C-alpha cells in the first residue's frame, strides 16, 4: 500500500538459552530475525558477530556452560541510535572478561578483542548471581 507508515523499528527483547554450544547459533538466528528489518546491514552484521562471540564466551567460560541446567540470557534493545546487547551468564569463580590481543596462530581468544574493536561502547559486570557483558553498536536504525 503506497504511503503506508512503516512499523516503529524500536524494541526491547529478552530470551534465555541453554548454556550449550548450539545456543550460539540459536542466538544469532534470533537476533537476525528480530533486527533484520529494523537496522542497516552493517549494524546487523556487527551485532550478530559480537553477540556470537559473547554468547560463546558465556558458554565456554562461565558456570552457565558448566552446570547441567546452566542458562545464558540475552537482552537486546534497538533505538534510534543503534543496538544495545547484554549477555548474562552464571559467572565464573576462576576468570573475568578481559580483552587480550591474540597471536595470528591462535584458534580462539578474539571475542572481546572484536567487541572492543567494533562496538561503540562495552563493559562487563559481576555480582553475586553471575556476570554479564554488554555492548552497543551505533548506527542508522
């Protein structure tokens, strides 16, 4: 219909995933489905890549991936300035999120390095019930 007003592209969503490896691809698909029509392609690509890295870290390095009933919660918000994502996990008694510069031959270790490189802003929090990593990708929505 000509002249139709498009749906408001903004929103806030939350979804919980099991703390297992297959949740990484499920989180990517979920984000792509929600944001695909709402944000510019470069913003979408960066959000999906960074979400994948942060969920991978939550599954690999937190209690969410170690406990049989571990969960990873993703909260995503889209507004006029971009997309904000927070990934909450069960926390870890042995490690905290930190950027490291990987060697070219390393198989992994690029997750937070990519977040630091591509996100407009990011941070990490730990509390008595777990931890979270958040990031924001600015861009045309």
